[in-house]
């Protein structure tokens, strides 16, 4: 009877692997260009509210960016500690963009329409994403105003 125990055990293991696979979460390593466009729009939406918990999740702890004045920003410049009034960006919509994926990193370059109260403005944006543990986070952003 012992040979049958091994066969049954093997059959159960194969069945678990075969049936569990369709229900597994998609691998974050398999994100495509449109997934990164959605990630970009998600953090832009969080910055417009501002949704500080969402921004904390989207931006890496070692995040750095550039301000329109040319200064370097850290995560704490963009996402202040709880209890401190947060600046926020106007509503922004990602328009034309190009995405390149390099293993655990991705770069999105595109045009963002900033919907300011008195005047809409187009901004060129470069965002660098990196896979951190089980998620993708923004590690760097460069924004520059377009001259129209």
C-alpha cells in the first residue's frame, strides 16, 4: 500500500498546482506599458486630492524629484508628515506617453495636462518606477513646463 500513498500524494500536489494557478495574482514582473500609464495616473490623482496615505505608498522612501524652480525634492517635500497641511497639485491628466520597461525598473515619459483653476498648462514629465518588494513605486520624477 505504500506505493499508492506516494502516487496519491503526487496526484494531490499536481492537482493543487494545476488548479491554483489560474487564481494566482498576476506577477508584478509582468506589468505592461498600459499598467504603468495607469500607475502614473493613479499617483497623479492621489497628488491632486491630496491622498497622503496613497502617496506614501506610491512614492519610494528614497524618492527624488525636481521642482519647477529647479530644486531637488524628497518624499517628505511631496508627502508631509500627518498633521501638516499638504500642498497639492492641480488635477492632472496623462496624455501622450512612452514607456520603457527594464526588468525591475520602468521609465514613463509623457505630456501631462495640469488643470489649474485659471489656466490649463502642459507639462513634460519623466517618471521612473522601480519594483520594491511586492509593488512598484515611483523613485524619481522630473517635470518641466512646456513653452507654448
